[in-house]
């Protein structure tokens, strides 16, 4: 028999799988997760012993927004361009 506190943390929601097997994370789930899931994150689907679970893989959305521009070599001719390629 399970304890009542075990079900207090349980949130259930439904979503429909479309023709291309895509689905949307229901708003109840997104709200319950708060800032634990954001646009740009990846959801990893895991099946273990017939049980399905999801793992959130955090990908910082706009991770390179603060990166300084790269000032590469000037392209004055074919020699510079050919020498720039890594072989």
C-alpha cells in the first residue's frame, strides 16, 4: 500500500501524439517543473523494464549570445583561403 505523501507530488496530464509522433509537454507539467525546463532544452525518453520516463537535458538557449565576434584572417587571395582550411 502506498503512502498518501507519495501521491502529493504526482501530477498527471495528457497530450496527443500527432501523425509524425510529435507531442507537446502539457502546461500542467511545464508549470510544475517551473524553471527546470526551458525552450532549447532536450527531452530524453527512457524505457527501462517496460516503464517510460523522461529526462531533461539542459541546453542553454542562446548560449553564444554573449560570445565576442571572431575576427578571422582576411581573405586577400586564394593562398590565405587555402591555408586556412584544416586538413
